[in-house]
């Protein structure tokens, strides 16, 4: 029944048309019995999809933190950069965004992608994105529509891709931005 409903959904959505078949005749396909089956199947497909997503995300703990980068003078007179909790920022201030992901499960989590839009009112600092081992970074200037592995033209969106996160392991990633 699920397969029949899925095929009906494909027909109604025009997917089979895009595969080279003639366009569906929506008027001819209307049938109360099929409509009931499709509605039930759509719910089961949705529930199944959500269950799979929940399985993937279960056991994953994500924390996002924001710090203000300040130049601090130590007791011996040296100036060092420190990340302090954000209280009040001004145009030109540097902020640091840090995400941490921990696999709380006993199984390896695979193909984890952390999608991180650059917050409004800030500008990404080129070359500042970093992440732990087993991670690749993709950048986008168009909100994630087109991804590249270079940030030489800046970024409005960053994705951190982890091929594996082992049980009880925590990985960190982050980037810096300037307040506009």
C-alpha cells in the first residue's frame, strides 16, 4: 500500500513526468479512494521520515556560544586576545561563534552537517572558520544554495561536515565575524 501511495504521490507531483513520461492528467486521476490512500500514506511516509531523522539526531547534543573578542592586558603588561561573554558590542567589534557537538550515543554518528548562517548585522572574517578532525568546511555567498570549499569571496553561510562522530566524542567548530 505504501508503494502504491508513493507512486501516486510521484504521479501527482509530476516526478514521473520529469523522468520522460507524459504529464499527468490531474483531473482524470482524482478518485476519492486514491485520495484517502494517499493521505494515509503521506502521514506514514512523514512519520517514517521523522523517525529516521530522530534516530540520526538522537544522542547528539549541540551547543552554540557567542563570545566577544577583547584585547586584555595581563599583569605582566602583555596584550592578549581573550574571548569573553558578549555583553554589549559596537560596530567594528569582533565576535567569535563556537558550536560544539557531542555524540552522547553508543553508536558512531555519520554524515553530520552543521549549517551555520552568518548572523545578520555581522560580516564573516575570511579564513577564520575552523573545525576539528574529520571535518570539512563549505562556504556560500547565497545562503547555502551554492557551496564551495573556499571562502576567498567571503561567506553568508557555512556548513561543517563531519564524516563520523564517535561515541562520547565532542567536536568543536567556529568562526569569527565583525559587527557591521
